[in-house]
C-alpha cells in the first residue's frame, strides 16, 4: 500500500499538516462548504484511491461537524480508499453513557455505532471515560488512546513553582494522580456535589500546610468551568495563591475561559486537542505515535 494520505476537517488544519509530516504522509486537499440551504458540499481534490485515508477532525461542537465527517468517510471509501481512519484529538459524546432518566437517549453508544460504521479505526486523546473501562466497550473498530498526563507533568515542572496538584472531584483523581506522579509533586482530591448542570458545591480539606505552594487544578475537560471556578474561589478564600488551571481538552462553553480568569486563576493551560488561545501543551507527537501503531497493526480494510 502507498503512503497514507491525511485530510483535515474544520479548524485543525495546521495541526493536521504537522501530523502528516510526522507520519511521513501526504497532506491532501479536501473542499468542504455549505450550500445556501445549509447542506454540505464535499469534494476530494487529492485522489485517495488505493491509499489509507486519515481524516483529522476534533469533535468539540460536534453536531455541526458530524455530517461533513460522515460524508467525508463515506466518500473516501467510495472513491477507492484502501482504509479510512479517524484522528479525533477530542472525542465527543462520552457524557451520556447510560440512561439516567426514563426515555433518555444513550448518545455515547449511538455516536460510537455511527463512527464504527464508516471508519476502520479511531485514535483520540484521553476520552472522558467514566462508566466505561475503555472505548472498546462501545466502539466496534480498533481504537487507540493517547495519554497527555506525561506532557502536562513536564509542562508543570518547567512552568510552575512549588506545585500542589488539586483535583476538584473524584472523577478527576486519575488525572491528578498521574500528573502529580510525573511531576514529582503532592496532590489532594476534593469532593464535589453537583446540584445541576451549572451549579456545584466543593468541599475543601485543611490545606493550611500548602499555603506556600502554587495550586494546580487538573481535569480532563473544562466545559462550563463551574467546578474549577468554585474550587478557585474556595482556595483563594483559604489564602492560597491564584491557581494554575490545566485541562487536556479546553471545550470552554460560553464565557468559561474568561470566567476562570475572572474568578482568580493565575493561568489557564490546555493541550492543543482543541484550538484555543490557552493551548500550551502540544500533543502532535503523542498522536503520531498512536496513529503509527494502529497503521502498523492494520494492513487493510475491515470486512463489511
């Protein structure tokens, strides 16, 4: 099979170009636009026949990206691509992983089924797994997960003086523990009581012994930012320095980024899985390693 060819959808064009260089892949031209009625027009300007086609699409604000992504995968296969893979640095629809109320849609399962139907493999970074042990529980295609904790730890060691890692809730414990271990720094995990989509209450233990340290809040995703904002307020009122807030994925719904800074965060840093002014930690090499591994393992398309 010829060298793979990589196509970018959405705003991650420069990231995709750099990824293509690392993978020794061609960067192909893909035209995507909308007709006046809102429907998607899509055209491959670089042929992909007989080659492994890799689509790069980070899936924040996923609904507007979903139709073009599915059409691009189907078109690549119809145009003769030997296999079609998806690199989604941020993978959406991991939140609703069970039916909490009667009649609810379990969207994580439905989304996984749709992606598994049109792609041969998937690579992502730190998906928001909660009640699933791995993506393989809902995706029927080979998946690879790259982990950003070592990169975050390295960044903290270089950029933050005397860090104390603080997880805002039990769900963040895995992130806090992994990053703190890598940075050789202490950590504590707080308790969170969620009272609604935008209302949370944080309990803060006795942290007087850490007043000379710089608090570092780490989580996998910052969406509304309410948990971190509440934590920042409690820490500042306890006499600590303005925290450094770090997330693998900076979704930043609404004014969340500005709200974090207004609440007292000294800095907000994210990886570049989602393009944003807070991006400080590059995951391109991390992703290229995961893609290289899956390409080496998969020699051809799946039977359908």
